[in-house]
């Protein structure tokens, strides 16, 4: 497959003061053209930080190491100008809370149109294209919605506007950070269907960040499971969810009835998520892991290929049964 984006050995260290520390430690994954990669983990796992690093939106003062290759550029080393050019055009971004991301005092049409103008569309084509985009993302009667303000729309419609904005730059990749978390279940399902349709029809790749395994089970082709700022496991979605090779993934999957169809072992996930600022030694998951052995407390497990295309950072990956 064709790798569009490659994250290699990414470290992110936040500056001293409250919340200082290595929030990402050696994170590696890829997004293939035309596929959806899901980044999953609890809060503090580093999933959002990984996404933000790609589009140059890390907190000020963050130090980074590793490589983020987008086409032929290393985005970690690229100048701020190049990153701004990539973000919003080559890579579209959808955030969790559209109300916070949209400008409250500009109409929907103006905000979508602004991106088209910046991308160099002739002025006289902008309105028509905005209408097309609103229609494309499933907003009914675009002619009546183009001149409204964000607060006049429902949460689901606002998220569709965000998606229209992300599409306006004709990106090859869309990064969506918890795009459905703020929505009710029915609306969530519709937005997820829309994202899946866009991937299939426009041939776009997607990096979907979510804490919700059900969301992942629906849309992701590949899954990256993160824990305490490291990758715990990755591989094709179905295989990862049905035959986890890491005890953390297994615990996550077993807690979601829709995912764990034939799972024999139902063990609740014990304890609190690891704090990436005060990561347990060895395998960060060891205080919660039912399989932990002595070496788990001292040796950090490296991410290794345990089967073709399946990577796990567990000393006992071969012994994990679904
Ligand atoms: Fe559990 Fe040890 Fe594997 Fe970590 S390395 S997940 S503690 S068995």
C-alpha cells in the first residue's frame, strides 16, 4: 500500500513547569492513501498530541524528535510557513467542538468561502462551490443555510460545516479529533457514515482520533492503540479488535459488547490510566495488566512485529488470547 503519512519515532517533550514531561515516547505509525487509520486510547494516551504534532499545533515550547513525513517533507523540520500551507489544504482538520472552532460572528458561507479564496478560487466561483460543499456534507437546503451563523445550527449540522471546511482545501488527508463525541448517538452514526462515504468516494485518507472503540470498529481500516504516550499495538482494525495482541487492547475490546463478539475472557479494565508525566517504569501498563511478570516492571517492551502486519509492545504478545 501507498503510505501518505509516516510518523517515525516521534517524541514530544513539554517544557518544564506544570505538566512537563515526555508526553510522546517513540510513537510510530502510518496512514495509507485512501484508508482510515484510527488512533485510540484513554485521555492522556497521547492520541490527540500525535495528531496535533502532524499539523504543527503542539503547545508552545514543546520539543520534538523523530520524523513526520508528508509526501517528501519532514513536517517536524519544515518551516512554519510550509506547515500552514499543509494544514487546511493538503491536510484538513476537524475538531471535537465545532462551536469553539467556528467563528461565531461570521456566516457559515463566509467561513467555508474564506478557505476557498485562500486556496486561490476565483471570487465568482466561491458561492457556487460553497453550496456544492454544503450539499456534499449532507446539509439540506444549502441555499437557506449558507447565510446563517453557527449558533443557528444544530450540533450535527455544525459538525457538517466543519467537514465542509476541511473538504474545501481538497485535502488528501483529513484528521478528525473526536469528531462525534459532542453529538447524540443518532447524529454520531450519521456523521461517521458521512466520513466513511467521503473516504470511499473522494479517495481521501483519514486519521481518526477517538477514545470510543465502537466508533473505530465502524470506520477504521487500521488501528493504532496508544497507552501513556506510546503505541501499545497496531495493525488492521478487524484483526486488532478481534484478536488483540496486547492485554490493554483486549481489555478495551472486552468492555465493548458490540466488538467482543466471541470473547471468552471478560475482565474489566482495572485502575486509572497511566499518567504520561509520571509513567510507571518498564511497561507503563504493568500496574493494570493481569498478565504482568517481573520483567514487565523493569523492561520497556519495544513495538515488534508479532505476525505479518501486526505490531505489539508487549513482552508476552504471543500469549495474549482473545
Ligand atoms: Fe502486560 Fe507485561 Fe505485556 Fe506490559 S509487557 S502488557 S505488563 S504482559
